[in-house]
């Protein structure tokens, strides 16, 4: 692989098949169009192939063929010609599991579209709006290059950006995706431009800083276009001829790269970022084969070009772990032999304790990855598998298409760069709990081991010494609550999604009942494991007040520990205290939440009715029996509620 073309050609993806065009043409007749779309989108597609695939996808949509992809409506406004982006965005979004509908604003009408409550974009009910401005549309020019004029230009440009963001947020309620600005390669005074107040380069640098600070801590999202352009080179990013001829804001050679970065953000907004990196060992984390070459023979050392290449991979893996990515091992090896470098090699950066699961055996990699997913209680779509062997990569792609498997070049020096370029772990928020995630899953693996040793479930649960904490939504929990709502797919009864702004709005409604649930045990703190939103509702056949369970989701890593019983118990206590007579629960089936199909009947709810799209409603009398308490309960933030002791212990 030519490292210069890594980004332009999306070289972490496999090359498109020779029959790509024919398969796109036959897509409308395919028995499983969803899998075929995902497979075709999962290749390194240039602009022409992205357009072809987007046309085939739109044909499926027009024919009302079922595409089991997560729907997303994206508004696109900005300066310059944006028409070429739309098909690339549609096809790239499919790569990330999204069925994207694009609503494009009128040419150069970005300000009018944003500030008018009745504009095409603001009435389209978009989930997010991409604000794709070009620096040439901003009032940045300073005539004399003076400090005062330079400051005025930056202030005016920032005010324009903020006006557009506020208009989108206030009139449509959509998430604003605000891209920042790459600097043009042309300079006036060379390196001094960076220090010269009022120069384009200095002004853009300050403006980008202001944009980042304004987005930080909000429900809006930053698209770091400046970093994308810097990675490929600003001179290559900006094409003067294409701007002059067609007002293309950047070279069309980078449309696939730009579209993939946008699609990553959209997927992150829907909780689709990957969460686990599974690593092969031989010739992936070190050079050579530990079983053949021995501890002294593997290449892993400072001062050795090959050894340092593998240390770079380990360093990247550690950095990802520090940011909440779970690490696991899948290696064809004897277990004891595979662990030797982690225990004894002085140059190893990774150690056994960094891995939540360690699978070293002679099973095929696909079977091992399934076992890792089961042990972590994570879906396969959360997994990334890094392996130097193309045979193993192709096997996993074929058997487990949900798993992301980056192509790797022959040169190990490019392994880390290729993995990072793929952007599998795109984030839109980062909390203290995210930083602890890898450790939480490692703790959970130890719990699983303990469960296998326990005589029965009750003795196992008792040995965990669990403590559960309930509290309503609050400012501290906003980011994590929003993240759980948008990431949880398997144990999620309705899969209803909320932005952080909507979570705050729910918290402020006095008639709503909310819960954030945390769990500790003797192995450590599991963090926030469940979220509940109940709102008032009515049933024609019932005169008493009803709480409708709008949202009930739970982290799969605490399955089998009766957390759902404790959550129902808590809801019932508050419902009784509020004079509510019944709980109404709804199960909305999706491709990924079949595991909770029997959630309500298992808890004692009675079937009420079947609704649209196969939804089912379930009813529970608040005066019915209450689940037995199986753990220590703590409460915070319920100042107005006094739970009678007879309720607590019955």
C-alpha cells in the first residue's frame, strides 16, 4: 500500500469486487438487500462507485424494500457546491449501518435556511444538520492586517457561525454538526502568517478554537475538517481549479474520505461506534511467532525498526484502552505460550491485565470472536478485529460480517496508522465513566468466571455483594444518560433515542419520572447500568393514573443479576407514592432487541394489546406483588419522596 494514498483511497477497507457494478444493478432483486448493501458499502469506494451504490439504495427505498438499517435524516447546508456530497453520504452511511436520507438546502442560502423557522431545512424534521461552510464565505479579510481589524473579522465570522447554529437548534431541534475550517496553503509572509493578526491563517486558527469551545459541552457536534485536510495536506485538499470552475469547497478526490468522516459522526450519534478491539498476537503485536521463535526471537524492541513498528501498535491499543475501548485477544496458540511475552518480555507495553478476555487456542478466529462477544455481553457490531493474516481477515468478514476488519498493509510500520485512519471508535462525548469502561468489562469477565464456580445462581449473586443506587436525572449524569440511550440496542424495550438537550428537557418536566441506575459489587463499580423514563398516560379502560414506560434500557454486562427486578421494584415504589395505579410497558421489536421480547411477561406484566409494527403493550397493577429485594439499595436526589418502610422490605 502506498502510504500517501491511505486516506484518499480508504485503504483500510478491502478493494471493491470486480462485479461491483453488476451487483449494484441487481440489488433491487436481491433476497437479502440489507446484507448486500452493507457488503458493497464495506469496500473502498471511489466517488463513482459511491454514486452507483447510492442510486441502488434509493431505488430500494422507492420500491419500499425493507432495509434493516437505522434511519437517519440529515440536513445539509453550506457554501459552495454540495450536490456531489449527497450520494457519497448516502452510500457511506450504509457502511456504518445507517439508512440515510439527505435534505439539502438551497445553494448559498445557508443563513436564510438556518434563521427562518419555516425554511426547507427547519421544517424537514432532521435528526441533525451538517453546516458545511467554506472559509471563503466568511468575513475574515483584514485590509491592513492590524490587530483591531483582525479581531473584528474573527468576531464577525464567529457571530455568523453561532447565528447559524442557534437558528438550527432553536427552529428545528436538530443536532448541529459544525465543521471547522482548514487553512489555505497560500501564505503572504511564510511562517510569520501564523503570528500576524488579521492574516487568514491566524484568523482561521483562532476561529477554529472559538468554534471548538462553543460546541464543547453542548448536544451539538464538531466535524474536525481542519484535521482531515491537514492529514492529507491542505494543498491537496483545496483545488483552485475546481473552486474556480464549479465552486467545489475541496477537491472531489477527497469526497469519499469526507463522507466517511461524516458517516462516522452520524453513527456515533446513533450509538454505533465500536467498543472492543480484538487483537491477534504473532506478527500483529510483535514480529515473529512466539511458539517457534521463542521469547528471545520475537521482534519487539526500541532501536529496531521492525520492533518499534509493533510497539506503535501496542501504544495505540493502550491509548484506546485509556479512552474506554475494551481490549481482547484472539490468537491461534497454546494459552501458556501466548501469555509468555506479556509476562516476561521487558519491552512489552501491553500486559495481561489490559485485556478483558484472552482467547488463545486452536479454534478458528470467528468462533473465538463469538466467544469473546458472549463473555463481554456485547454485540458483534461492537467488535474490531486486527490481524496481519489476510486469510484470517477474510474468514471473519465472511462468517461475521458485523465485525469490522481493517485491511493491513505488508509494512507493520503502517499498522497503527491504518487502524487509526479507519475511525472505528469515533466519539461525540467522553466521560469519566467512558475512561473506566475497559476496566469495568475486565471486572465483568472475573464475575463470569466466579459464576461458573458458584453452586447456584442465588449463591453467586449473594457472593457479589451488590449495591444498587437510584437517582433521578441530573446535570452530572446528562452526558452518560444520553450516551446509554443512543448506544443501547439489545436490552432496550423501545430503542427511542434522545439528544442531550431532550434529556435535559425530560428532566425538567415535573410530571415525568426518571431513573439513572448504578451498580457496585465486590469486584468494582459497574457505573451507570440502566436508564428509565416514565411519563403520564391514559387508558380508556382504566380510570386511575397510568405511567407509560417511555424508555427502559440496561447495559448487557449486568444481565442475569436481577437488576431489572430491582428497577421494577423502584418504579413501583415511586408510582405508589405518586398515586399511580398502573404501569404501561411497550416492547417495540427491532433486529437487535429480541432478547427483551419476554421482558414484561417475565416480570409479571399482563398482555394488553398489539399495536403497529408488531409493538406489544403490557400492563402492571401497582398494587400487585413487588419483586424481592436482592441487594443493598441507595437513593440520592429524591428529597420529596418518603418511601414507607413496609414498601421497602415487603
